[in-house]
C-alpha cells in the first residue's frame, strides 16, 4: 500500500527503531509512545485489521509478542503491561495496517485505559452467548 506509513516503515522508506525483524514481522519502538519502551509489532504483509488477518499469522504474531514482552520486562524492569490492538476508527485505530501494541506500565505513570462496564442481566448474557456459539 503506497500510502500506508507502516508499509513504508517495513520497506525501509521511513526510518524506524527496529528491535526485531524476521521474514514475516517487524517490531519497532513506537515513535509516539504511550510510555517508555512502547513497542509495535507489524506484519510485513498489509492487512488492515483483525477481521482480515490470517488466523495462523495472528497466532504467530502473538507467540512473538509473548517473547518480546518477556524480553522487554527483563530489560526495562517493569511489572505490568497493556497489550492493545484497535480495529476501526470507533475503536481508536488510526493506521489501518494491523499492529499490536506492547505498552510497559509503571507505578503512577499517569496512563489510563478504561471503559465503563455495562450492567447486563443473566438473560441478556445468555442471549448473546447463544448467538456467538451458533456463529
């Protein structure tokens, strides 16, 4: 994709702080991080979102994420992490190339990632469970 910033990073057209790369993925430090050590894992093939990524590739990406997260924890010395992935503008996606965020968390770092929990009845939950089970 000629206008995709992550495709340009992967192609080497835009410099990046690469921490890991293989034939399928590139892991970089986020240029505009939520916290120090914030990493993005990018598939090298352009895939817009989770709805379109190959499930087997997604599995390999998450396996890599677990390895990188362990290395980050060891090197950076944090105890907590957010693992985030947004799909669509309403969900906060700003670059439409699938990517996974690994965000180190430190005590009193000022970052908040919250949602207001809904209060559902047991009947509402069971109705949703049945719909998803059938799919």
